[in-house]
């Protein structure tokens, strides 16, 4: 019996030693993976051991990446229309050329936005899933960010604030709504990544509620009457002192928001205790795993350096085209009798969505035609929630970046937004978080999101804005006193 106990003890000792050796081996392997990760990124970038894409092949792939590239023909037309208007600045009342310029610029930006999306997807082959997804999101926000920077440069702060809210609402309601309707038309429900959905809800909520802080602070002040002259300005809190206080508050909030976004990206790129990608996460839906496997087997169509060159050229063309579009806004609004709030909240954000929205509708119609013809393609199991990531980046990164850029360029851009805009943004955030709470979507929920977006557009058509906030923003970046001295018509 003693001998049996001794044998059992030796076996336990060997088993324990083996487990310790296996654990040590696993730890060493993990450390080796961590040490090799930069090398793997370099190998992925240089395509070591894999076929490299040639320059001519890359240019051909870019040219035929989408049939929307046909709309590139509108770029020279838009530029010609713009410089034609510049010849006769003395007669701005002749609005037809400006309307034509706006329409041509609107159509010209659609293929440029599509090129950003395509080049971002191609760069993901060279950067990996995490960095590639971040680049795709950033490139998809390039048009909106460029429009915002141009509006800041021209000191169109009221229109800039409306555009920021409009971009976030569009990416929260209209774009995912269309995606959920078209993607879920032939399946009961589609899956989202629960791990990402939970984080996105927190990030979206903190970004939206940050705008509530200056709005509620200003609403709590006893503003008194709206000043219409210098005497009444002295009796009101709508003055340069209040604006300076709100600017300091906004810049502090901007730094905090940037910190939140940077920390969230670090967490997503390298979750603590988990040396896995999002597709390998234990909560990842099976459809995401399958898509990740398919992506690993796919090959890029564009050379990485050609892709960088195409992105740089597209940014330059798009920036000029967007500036011509902004130059024609005032004349188009006056010709159509459109409120500035509606123009910023609805019209300008639609510039970046026109191409994807049109393609989504065509895909939806094509799938139904094929279904009635007896061609039953398998429905997509994974819902497209990337637009929600776009809105999160815009409100946590680009919005505070614009505030700090305004500080650097001496433009009084603050986070005091119109109370109506803040309220509809909170409503959009509430609906999105509620729809994605179970990490599943269906076409009925997508239609509800679309319906709420059209409700917002309908109410915005009749809304003229909050005059106190417009006064604090000033006219053409003038002080509140100068704005009031210009007359009450400047705030209407």
C-alpha cells in the first residue's frame, strides 16, 4: 500500500511538472508572438512570400472598382462652373450658375467618396484587420471632415455645427437603417459583434452627453432678453464674457473626448489579457469568423504604394471640390429658400452617403428581382454596423479636433450647440443603443430608424435655430458686440 502511494505521488509530481513546463512553454510562445508582431506587420506590408500586385494592374483595378467612377466626369465640369462664376462676382443675384456648381460638386464628390472606401478596404490587406478597419473608418469620414474644416476656415460656425450634428445623425440612423433593411429583407435577424456593440454604446453615449453639458449650462443661466443693441447687451448674459467662458469649457471637453477616443482604439487594438483579433473573440458571431477566414484567403487588387498615391490625389481633388461646393451654398440657399439648419443637418451630410445609398438601393432591388426569378442567394448573416463606428469617430475625434483647430486659428468654435440639435442627437443615440442592445438587427428595426430620420428632416425644415446660440457664435467670427451692432437681421 505504501508502495502504491509512492507510485501515485511520483505520477502526480511528473504530471505537475509537465503542466508547469506546458505553462512555461505557453508563456514563452505568447512572448514570442508579442515580440514578432511588429515583424508580422512588416511582413504583411511587404507581402513576403506572396504575390505582389503590379502598378498597371493596380490602376486598372482602381479604374474598374465601381461603376460610380463614371461620375468623375463631373469634376472638371464643377471646376469650370466655379471659375465661370468667379469671372462675374459683381452679380451674385444670378444664381443659376451657382446652383449648377453646387449640383456638379455634389455629384463629383460621390465617386471620390467611393474611392476612399475602396482604397481603405485594399489597405486593410497590408495593415491587418484592426489597423485596416481604423483606416477604412477614417477615410470614410474624410469628406465630412474636409467640409467641416472648410466651413471653419470660412467662419461659417452656425452651418458647421449643424453639419456636425447632421453627419452624426445620418451615420446613426439613415445609413445603418438602409443597411439593416436591405441586408435583413430575406432573413429574420442579422448578427452584430456583442463585444463591439457594448463598447460602442458607451462611447456613443458619452460623446452625445458631452454636448448636453454646455447646452444645459447655458440654459441654466438667467439670460434675460435677447440683446438687439449695445445697451441691452450689458443687461444680458449673451455677451463676450459668456462666450469666452464657454470656449474655455469646450476646449477642455475637447481634450477629454480625444483621450476617450484614443483609449478606446488602444483597447480595441490590444485588449488586455487577450492576444486575439476581434474575429477570434469568444463573443464574435460565426458569420464574422467566416468573413475573417475568407479575407485571409483573398488577395489585394491594388499595390500598397499605388493605393497611398491614389488616396493622396483623391484628398487633394476632393478638398478643392468641397471648397467650391461650400462657396455656392449661400446662393443655393437663397435661391431655394432653404433654412440654414436644414441645409446643415440634412443636405450637406447627404453628400457622402449618396453613392453608398444608391448602391444599397440597387443591391436591394437586384436581390428581390433574383428572388422572384428563382435565384435564391444565401442571405448575409452579418449586419453592417460600420456607420455607427463612423459616427463615434466623428463625435469623439473630429468634433473636438475642429474645436481645437478653431482655437489654434482664432475662430470661436465651441461645443455650445443648438438645444434642438442636441435633443435630436440624444434621441438618435437612444434609438441606436436600443436597437443594437441584443447584438441583433432586423429589417423592421432598420425601417424604424429610417422613419425617425425622416421625422427629424421634416421638423428641421421648419426650424430657424436658437438665436442666443447664434449670437454667441457671432457673425463671420465677430464678437457678440459687433454682431449686435450689425443689426438683428444677422441672427435670423
